[in-house]
C-alpha cells in the first residue's frame, strides 16, 4: 500500500521494516505498516511504501474502437484501464488468482471477446527453475581464464629464412645517406593477415605438442577465442597440470600468457604473482569480478553476471542512442534474451516511424524507453551459475522449446539432469530470439 492511500484512509501506522524487491524498480525497505481489512489467507496487514511502482499503463493506450457493453463495465476491476493511472495497492499473486472466475464474454459482433485460458499458478517447491547454466563449451568444475599479451601484436618469427619474405628500404631525411635494408621479423599488428597468422600459430603449436601434451594441445586448439583462453578441468590437480603444460608450450613460441584467473584458490597458489590478474588476488571475495570474453565472471561463487550502464537523466534520446544503450548488454547465449527482446521490439516500432537517427524522439517514446532501461538495470542482480550440470550427474536430458507470435519468435534449450538421491535439476542452457519482420 502507498503512503498516499494510507493517509487518505486515515489509517494508524506502526514502525515496521521489511525489504521488498521489485517495488519502485529497486529493492526498497518499508518503514511503516498499517492494519487493514483485506480478504487474505495469511493475515490482515499490509506494508506501506513511498510508492508501489510507476503508472500503469506507462502511457495512455489509444482507443482502437472496441466497445464494452454497459452491463459489463461495473464488473471490470478498472473500467478506465486504457488510461495511465497511479497504483496505490499491490495484492499478492496468490490472492489475485484465487478471485479469478473463468468465463467467456463476447463483446460486439466482429470485435474482441474475452476467453478464459488455462493458467498455472501457485508457489513452487524450487527456489527457481531458471537456474541458468554455463556459458562456455565445457562444464568444468574448476575454470581457468587468461589473456595472451603478445597475441596478434608482435609475434616474432623464429625461422630466420622467413625474415626475407618482406624487406623494408629505409633512408633518413638526408638523401645523401646510405639506403638501408631491414628485415621484418614480427607480425605487424592491424594488418589483414595478422589475425589469421596468430590463430594459425596456435593451431601449429597445438599440433606439434599433441604427442607430449595431449590435454594441453587440445585446450589450445579448442578453447582460445582471439587472445582469451577459457579452459578448465574436472579436478584442481588437472587444472594445475594444464596450466604448466599450456605455459610451457606457448613460452616456446614466445607467447607468454598473463592475467590468469581461477575459481580455485589452490590453483591460484601455483600461478606466479607476476602473471596473475592484478585485479584478482588470493584474498578471494564473493564480489570480486573479472571480465571474460565480454562477460562478467565472479570466480568465487563461480557465476556470471551482467553489467548495465545507467542512462543519464538528461541524456539526449535519439534512435541511435537507444540502439547503443541496448547493445551494451552482452548476452551471447541468450540467457536474458526475453528481456532484451522487449527493447528490440520497441526499437522496431520506432524504426517503422521512419524518424531520423539523430532526431530527438517524442516525450511519450522517451518516457517508455526510460521505464524499460530502469527495469533493465535490474539485470545486475541476476547471477548465472557457470555450471549447467550438478555434481555427479547420472542422467542428462536436453529439452528444446520454440514459440512464435506476431511480434517475435524464439527457441530455448534446457538441460534436465538427475544427481544422486533422485534429485532433478533443470537449467537454461541457451536461447535465441528474433523480432518478426514487419
């Protein structure tokens, strides 16, 4: 209940502190409570907050011409549902579905009708079925991450016979000086073949060391993306051995690795402090976070999280600015794609207006976008477990789902696994969404 409604009803208040998540687009703590007569199965009190949420709907819905019979208007919870109004009272979901009555109501001929549908409601025994899983190829118990400091920048050619493939003639400003000839002994950063040659170098190193170090060579050939290595093992001892073997292979080609990170303190003890990530020390904390392949990874709880940059209050909102804000959320596996899809649909609607990319949008559109970004910032509270499978999983099932509507369509894959003790775990592995073409 809002303070405004409690004041209008002249209800006596008492001090009561309770954290409530989702109200006011943030986690807030109430300071007072009042006794009211509300038909509830759990009690007769409500918590009082400064505001429940923003207006609903956020903007006035245009009248599309439907007609609601006069005898049905008194039965509607909100006869003026299309108008933007303030919310003063919030009832729990359990009580709301208890008062629903299934019925089919026909409106005017050839217009809308209200149809009862099946609904699944009630409390769940699980804390959350959406235990979103890992975002890497493998599901290691212990993870390793690092950067290659020289990858693609100044990789030096070891074979002297290759130095003659490109020679450079050089003379200083004085034309009387002797013309000098230089050999190119490094891969020049930024040139077209640089990325291919660097990647091919890793492939060649993995192939040459496959007999002596089979596990490390497979990790080099499979787990590198650009200059980032994301690999791991089932045990801490396996990760330690993998670290030493990968380091030995790449050091032989003068490709030292830096910024090593791991979710295991034991593994970090075997990594030299000079090559360890300077932002990540052995004093591990739950809030320590490192960037890995564009994702934010918390090694101690072994979870991924998302970062959302708050939008300045007085920012100039144009179509270009909206697109830039939405693309700042990096989600390669679609773990939060249903949320980002709402923004994409909104951008498509703006695109259909054929406005200029740098023209200031209308106040109505700006307000709708600010409300969306305000909700988008809640993604920072989402923690995604890196592992998709539980410990000692005995049976693994993969379930895929897809759906489509007039606005968008998408598909998702869930991993259902059974651990010892007949305990089942369901986690989202990946998803993909697309906005329907206009």
